């Protein structure tokens, strides 16, 4: 008997894709971003981020949908939660803002499943860990890492309908 949770994956043809206006980067260099994160942490404290793993399938194989920011950054859709905001509602808000048409008045219906993983950034650096290191009592940010998604999804069974 399998203890895997089942995730229903829809075909790519069920979705339509377009482009949105490019947003201007707040930071030119990674070091600038880390400096900004440090200043924000000192001002606001711990901030929670959420990111969604969006799966589709085509030709019988699952595919992960990612966002490309400019020519260099590829990431999962999501972002920072507002203070006191629920993770699921915040993820729905972020998915809508990042993936829905700007001109559409129709609100998408997002189906949010299980949490696939939590990652911790103990310092203002690029490395993140799938656990909060024991010597850290104030982690800086967490969220999933793209390269770990296959391992994180291994506890799920994919239903390619």
C-alpha cells in the first residue's frame, strides 16, 4: 500500500500563455539584493515567502512551469507575504499577480495542494538549506529551491489525467 499523496496534473493544452510587462529589477547585482535584504530584515524582521510548484504534462511527461525574469533569472512564481497573511491566500494572491492577465477582471481559481518543502536562508547569502541550521535562531528567508523539486515531489504520485 502506498502512502503517497496524489497530485492531479493537467495537460499543457488546458492553459494559455502570454507575456506581461517586464518589471524593472530593484537590484543590478546579487550583492545589492543581499544588502537590500539585510536592511529590510533589520527594519521588518523575519519575512515569509511562498512559491508555487506548477506542474503540467505534455506527451505523457510532467513539466514544471517557471518564470523567467529578464535573461538571467528563472524562478518559481511567488513572493513575499504581507504581515499576518495566510500562506495559502498569499500564494493565491502572488500567483494571480504574477500569472494572470493584467487586463482581465476574471479572478483565477487556484488549487493549492500540500507543502512540498520549506527552505531556510540563515545569513544574507545565496545558499539555502532544507532545514534551519541549529546555530541559527533568526533565519532570514525561506522558500523552495528549484533543483530540489524532484526529490521533494518524490513523496507524491502524479495523476496525468
